[in-house]
C-alpha cells in the first residue's frame, strides 16, 4: 500500500516507510490513522462474510400446510423476519430449525408487514408456495440454550413446592450446612437467628433453592456459599420445605452430575500414577490396584445410579414399580424414593455376578403410564435372579453400564482380599444362603431329604395348579352391567385379574391366568368375583371353592361352574380353565394301573353283566369280612400286647425277687418276657397285614363299582365278539390291545 507526501506530493512512498523518499518529510498522522481504519474495516468485512445468514427457499406442494409455530413480534409489526419457535412438518425437518426466520412468502418480503397479515398470506396464497427462510447458526444456538434453560426452570418450578424470604442489608442470621448427608447437592439450613428467625417461615432442614433467581439447588456447597456472598441486597432466597426432600432428591438425581464415583476413581488413579514419589517398577501394578480397591472400599456406600424401574416377581411373574439405588457393593430397591426400608437387595461382594440384556416380550408392565416389557435386563448373583423393565433403550443402557461398573469394582476388591479373609467371608455367606434356603425354599426342597424310596422323586417338581378365568355370564340383572374383577387364591398366594368394565357377561382376554404351587391335594382354589366401583366400596358378587381333589391330574379342562348370586340374577356361570399338574401322583397312578392290568390279564375276561354284579357283591362281602377280621385281629393284638406287658412286668418283678437266688433265674425271666413281647408284636403285625388286605379289597371293590358305571361301554365290544362266535383266545387278544 502507498501513501502520498503532503510536502512534495510524491505518491510512491510504501506503507512501511515513516519518511518521504523524495523530500525526507515525516509521514502525516492523519494518513496513518486512515490506513489503520481501512485495515480494521477490511478485517470486519471478512468476519461478517463468514457469519452472513443463508437464505433457503423451500416450496410447499399442493394442499400442504406450513406446519411451523411462529413467534409474534412484540409490537405486532415484523421488523426483520418471522421467528420460528417449533417445527411440525416432515418436509422441513433437517432443513429448518427453531431460531430461523421466514423473510419472504411467495416472493413478498415480510419486513414491515403485520403479523396477522403475514399469517393470512400464508393461508390464502395458492400452492405450490415458495417460502424463503433465513438460516443463522449463531441464532439457532442461542435459541437452543434459551429453550433448555427455560425447560429446566419450568420443570423445577412445577415439581417443587417453594417459599421466598427477602433479607435486608446486614447479617441474615442464616447458618447453612452441606446437604451431602441428605443425598443431594446444595445447602441445607442448620440453625437460625436474626432476620432468618424473625421471618417465622424458615425451619431447620429446609433446602436452599434460589438466590436472587439464581438456581443453586444442584450446585456444590461451596458454589452456593459463593453465590450467596456475591448476591446484591436485598437478597431474595427461595427454600424448599424439608418434608419435600424426596422431590428434591428426584430432581437432583436428574440434573446433577452422573457417575461421580467413576470420575473420582480415575482422578485419584491418575494422581497416583503421576506422583513423582511413587516408584515405577515391575511390582507396582499390584500396589496401584490395591489403592483403587481401598478407594472403592472406602466409598462402597456411595450411590452410582438411582431411579425407577419395574421389577418382575419371582413366583407370580407380575410387575411392580420399584425405586432402585445402585451402590458400589449392592443394588437395593424401595417402594418409593421417600421409603427408608429396603424391600430387597443383592450384594456383589464375594459373589459371582452378571448382568445381561433380555429380549422384549411385549407384556404389559404398567397401564398408567403405558409401559411394555420391551427393554429388559437381568442381574444374576450366584443362583439369585432379578429381571427389571426399563422405559427406554437409553435408560436400559445406562443401568447396564452402571451395574457393570459396580460389578467390576466388586471384582477389584475381591482380587485384593487375603485368602484367609476371603475364606471366612465365603463360609459366612454359605451359612447365610443355607439358612435362607431352609426358610424360603420350595416344598420340594424342604422335603427332599426326608424321602426314602427306590424311585427318583427329585424328578417330580412341586405340584402346581394353573387357573385361567375365561368368562362369566349373567352377573347382574338384565339391562345392568358390572365392572367385573376376579380374585383367585390358592394357599397363601392371591392373583387378581384385570377389570372388565361395563359388562353383564364379561370376557377376560388378558391378565387372566396364574400358576400356584399346590404341595398338598387337600388345598382349595378359592375364587371371588367383585364389582369394582370408582366412588364407592368394591362389592363382592359371588364366591366359588374348588377342591384340588376334584380336578383330573395332568389334564387341562375347561369347565363351567354355577354361581349363587342371591337376588341379583339367575343362571350365573363362571367359565374356568384348570390344569392340576402332580407328576408324583401321576407316576403312582401309572404303577397302580399297571398292576391292575396284570391282574386282569391273569384272571381272564369278565364279559357278562351278572358276573360283574356277582363279583361286585362278593368283593363287597369280602371287604366287609376283611374289615371285620382286621378289627378283631387288631383288638386281639392289643389284648395280647397288654397281656404280654403284664407278663413281662410280673416276670420282671419275679426276677427282681429271685435275684438273690442266682443269675440264671433272672436271665430266664428276661428271656420269657422278651418272647412274650415278640409274640405280641407278631400278632400286631399280622393284624396290620390283615387290615391292609381288607383295605386293598375295599379299594378293589371301589374300582369295580366305578368300572360298573362304564361297564356297558367297556364290554359291549367283547360281548358282541362272543355273540358273533369268535373264540375266547381272540377276545383275550382284543382285551390285551
């Protein structure tokens, strides 16, 4: 760049020269200032070129709405473009964002136009319509930041109950403490005096929420105190009452920093590795791991993650909402965030732990809000298993990462423990698990040790009964309806179906079946039908009891049961699907049927009705006679046993009297007493055998009576074969088939 000398008007002086080449005159100051101004203008122009907004024209097709939410100007007149607040049009996605401006509609500039006129123009102009959008990245980022802060403030204001106190100049009299022991960030009121006490609104334990509109709820304690010191008077402080601590904990868990333990662990490890006094040798890795393990042990009560998930029950497989708290050494679940008593826990230390993802099942987990079992994860600790359902894939991934972190931390601690300590802890855990199994084990586990048989009873699982409620008819009078709900109880377990609303004859299509353990066939299936009301108490409609003995074993049946509804209606019926599964009983019945089949083949074929009646009568007489003989045998056995006892006592007395006469007499008396006792026991055994034979005859008579009912249908084929002239051998072969 050149400058012109004012003395000699020489114009070839270069920019870096301070004096004129021709006359030696100094360069004038006005020229220097002008040159600097020109350079700054050029630089500003270059910067403005980089940030110049871009104008994009998008054409709306026929019958297409704009689909954007516009922000009206303050005075109703558009100064520069219509500001976009939200996009709800797939055509504009990834092209236009909140913060962009509409600068032209159909080629008409909107600057200076009224807001309502611009809206009418968009609505009335024919399609296709060209819309010009001004896109500015800086403006987009500002709008995103403003919306995020606004949403955050709105969420906090909606969720939290607060009150405000204004402090004048001078000491506030507010003594605060760190809120870490309450499980939150920020500051909590510890003591009151001065202005804080005279206000009459603040109580000890309240949480500081805002200081002059500055949100300090999720700030560390030191930052809260710094904001409080730098606030200008009068200071307006907002507080959250201490009884709303659970709400603050929920808000704090969402907005505060996550995984502080991971960051603090890596930070401490990095400090150890960078410490110049730490000797770096081959054996130093173990010391580093030991220091990390010690850090984890010192912080094993620290919370890694907490939040709400849905837990699946172990027996009924139903879902319940639970609030989970994951720490370094265990995971606990509570009924709600404000609960102080844990409903259960799983410890990671000194256990074999795994976490894995499960495929979704689509089952309904919760109806309000609507949650399905799509995002499942499973935690296993040794033989224990816990299945949880999350509400989204990101929530599931967050929980899986957090659990993996806790398991890895527990493994680090396990590797650094001494063998003796690990052995002692393992023994204690084994004892604890054994006691837990003895208290909480199933019926099969509790009785497995007491069975003495040549059969493998371990193959028989605990008997169960499957109950499905299908439908009900005529639960109320004609023209009326009920909100039907069924409650099924077997033993100590109870299951409730879903509610079928406004039906006289409801039909259950989902949430209508359950399985119950039935260790004894003396148990009863109890079913109660209710009419559920919204504004008054639920009304019991009917009850039904079904003994397990009445259900066929290993067979699924659908049966209709009549209901007694009093004056409500007539002809009410409940349709159930029932299946009683008792593998042990089925095995015993198969063995009994095999024995009966062998007896039937050896005795031949009974093909006539009169023979069946005769056998039935003889069996009944034999059974009665056997019962009579068994009773008499038992009475005689008792009498003999009593006589033998008396003889033994007399012999013992005589032996004691004759003890002085010699040892031989004593031994003879003892032997006689023993023989008398053995004879009595033999008599009793014979009586018992006679009674068992009588019982078998009675049972055989019962089976004959049962088969007599089915006689015509069973022997009709064989009778016809004999009438047709076929041989007895052919009939026997047919029966053996």
